């Protein structure tokens, strides 16, 4: 009776909501994408090629090691900085984190469309005053909305 009990996997969208609750100040957006799950997830999973196309602060991303669903990444930012990042990538779930940022995607099929959620969280020191937090959150939501627009365009491009 020492065998571990296999627990059912948590829905990826619910998993992202749990992660957001654990990261105060995380910006999260969710959208129905007018493309099938496989097309959307192909964009998300193509870290090296697609990420710099939808993430304005990333100039390049390179997978330096891969062990199943665990990856080591080297991210080159548009301001010239480089940063190592750890990632976990599997169908419907992508979690990337470094010393400065946590980024996650979760997706599930909705008929012929896809429900896609995206989280971004900057690891910072003391929280900013409330008016500053509200401005930052609005800016972060607008940035994520633009990223989701681009992901949708990339996912539907091959179908047109």
C-alpha cells in the first residue's frame, strides 16, 4: 500500500488560475482564439521562433537543454540583457520562470476553437503604491492583449 495514488490532472486553465492566486500582482488574461487547439499550441510550443514574434521584449530565445517536458532556456531581451530561464512545456501548459519573471500559458480545446490564458508576473521587491499598481496592471493587461492578438494571427495564418 505504499504505491502513490494517481491524482487526476488539473485542467490547465484552472492550474493557471491557481498559479495567479499564488503570485500577487500577476497579470492574467484569457481569450477564446478562433483556431483549433493544435494550431494555437503549435505557436506557444515554438519557443525559439514564435516567442520573439509575439513578446515585444524578447529578441531571441534558445533552448539550451531539453529533458522531456523540462527545458533550460537562454532569453535575449531587446535591451541587450540575457537571462537563463527554466521551463516546463507540455500540451496545454507552459510555465517559464527566471529570477526576474514568471510567464505561463494554459490552453484547452473549445470545439473547433481554443481557450487560451496567459500570465505574466515580475518578481520585484516591495509592492508599489496602489495608483502605481493599477497603472502597471492596466499596462500589463494591454500588453498581454496585444500578445494574444499576435498569437491568434500566427495560429490562424496557416489556415487562411
